[in-house]
C-alpha cells in the first residue's frame, strides 16, 4: 500500500486530494497545525480514514517527525498562507510559511526519506505582471504581492533540491481553482455566498473590489488529479495546470447572479478599499504540456462550477436560517 503525506489537508485542495488518494488505495497521513478550535469541515467525509499528525511548516522538527512517522512514498506540500490580500499586512508570516516553509519540508524529506516523491503547490500568482499570454512553464515570473514573491521562492527551492540532491521534486503551477470548499474570502466563494444570502433575503448588497481583473478559473477536484499524475511520471518535471479560458470578476458576478435569476448590477457596490496595492490584471494558462505528457484535462466548466457553488451556498444558508443558535456553555 502506497503512503502519502499531505500538508494543508484541512484546506480546499488537501481535502480533495485526500479523497482521491484514499480512493486509489493509499494510506493517507494528514499533517495539521494546532488551532484553538479545530476545523475539519472540508475533510469531514474522510476524517476517520486519515492518520493525523501534528506539525507546522515553520517548525522543522515537527516536519522531521511527520516524515519519520509517515515514512511516505509521496509528499504533497499544499500548506501555505494562501490569501494574497493578507500577504500585504502579514508579509513576514507569509514568507515564513509560504516561502521558507517549503525549504523546511524539503529538508525534512531530504534528511529522513530522500527517495520520497515531492509535490510543491506553485501558483500562477508567480506570473503577476505577465510577461507573455498565455502563460506557460517557460514564461518568466514577475510576482506582484508578498504571496507571489514567496511562491517564486518555493518554486525555485523545489527545483534546486531536485537539481542539487537528485530528489523527485515537482512543481505544479496551478491557476485559480475553486469549489464549494473554497475559503470564504476568495472572490468566487465570496460571490456565491453573497448571491445565496441575497436570494434568501439575508443580505441586500455585495461589496466588491476590482471587477476588471481576469482569472483562469478551474475546478479544484480536477486539479488535484494533476498533482497526483505529476508524481506518477518517470521523471520529475513542472507543469502549468489551467483551463485556457479567462474571465473578468464582472463576468463571474454575471454568471453567479444569473444562476438565481438576479442582476448583479442591482446589488453590487464597489469599495476602493478592496483594491489591491498591486494587482495581477490577467491570468490565462496554457496547459498544453500537461495535456500531452500527463494526459490531464479540465472536466468541469466554469458555469457548472459556479452553479455548483451557488447551489451549495443556498443549502448552507438555508440550514443557517432553519437552525436557531446553539447556546455555548
Ligand atoms: P487553503 O484552502 O488556504 O489551505 C491552506 C492549508 O494550509 C490549510 O490546511 C491550512 O491549515 C494550512 N496551513 C496554513 N499555514 C500553515 C502552517 N504554518 N503549517 C501547516 N499548515 C498550514 O489553500 P488551497 O486553496 O487548498 O491551496 C492549496 C495550496 O495550493 C496552497 O499552497 C496555495 O497557496 C496553492 N495554490 C492554490 C491555488 C488555488 O487557486 N486554490 C492556486 C495555486 C496555488 P488551517 O486549516 O489550519 O488554516
Ligand atoms: O479570489 P482571489 O482572492 O484570488 P487570487 O488573488 O487570484 O489568488 C488565488 O489564486 C492564486 C492562483 O493564481 C493562488 F495562488 C492563491 O493562493 C489564491 O488561491 O482574487 C481574484 C481576483 C483579484 O484580482 C482580486 O483583486 O478578484 C479580485 N477581487 C475583486 N473584488 C476580489 C474582490 N478578490 C477578493 N478576494 N475579494 C473581493 O471582494
């Protein structure tokens, strides 16, 4: 039985990847950091099937211990401070987790189990102020946020460990991917949750930032399959994972509000405070290499994904409405 260690398993991607690997017969070790109130919401479906380990990307000895305890064939590093906006007010923390945290985990693998295959969650945010369109594996990086800068570091240190220590280390350059498990502060989920609340009469307005930014949005469930495929290749390599379609935030609003027969223009207000200090204006990925070499392609369309997210948020908000608050002693 193959063994996999996943960091960031309580997040969006970690939970889909855990489900995929369990279906494939893996023993899955999930590393989570200690929090005062644990949140297993995303991973609830398979929580009991996971071997839980405690650790933090900023703490090398906890990572060494996680690798020792799991003795993994494959390590997926999905943990990060992943919200771009937070990376301006918390640049140092973002760097410690999202940049140096990658070195910590690579070190733990190099010291304890150098034969383990390693996946690094790189990001299209590394392209930032894009140098060419569409963006591909060879496009130079020009990050526009402390998060993007941290991901560039994580990307290059992964390649460096591959070249320096002959480790099977891959970097997946994933474009934005979403799902009902997306964190509430990211734009797609903020919109689908807002649409559900407006539709059910719990909210009158949705406050937004830059509606002209363009993103290449795919479905997270499709993207974790690409992570796994990368680690099944003969040789380690880096791949862009994207849909090859780009849309503005305004188009996202149109699709989401239309799905409940509303017009976004009647509800959306713009707050300049939500504009970013430096914006990534356009992301559009060319995933041709992944299609050719991994046999991967996106399955779920943008419209179907947004409909799925709105539907899920409608149910969630309805449940909130039907449950009176529980007293906490
Ligand atoms: P996410 O939902 O924000 O999940 C992040 C995970 O990292 C959570 O499980 C979180 O734990 C954990 N984490 C944060 N700080 C940690 C630390 N110091 N030590 C250990 N764990 C820590 O992110 P996601 O959307 O699933 O993305 C997964 C990875 O792909 C991230 O590295 C992200 O930067 C990258 N990425 C995402 C996208 C995308 O569009 N989703 C695109 C490209 C790359 P808690 O539950 O305790 O907070
Ligand atoms: O959903 P977002 O916050 O995602 P962003 O910044 O593109 O980052 C996500 O994708 C990256 C891959 O490219 C990941 F690496 C990263 O971890 C994360 O998952 O914002 C998308 C766009 C931005 O241009 C933002 O300015 O939406 C615009 N936007 C407009 N109004 C808003 C809002 N974003 C948020 N979060 N909230 C708004 O009200």
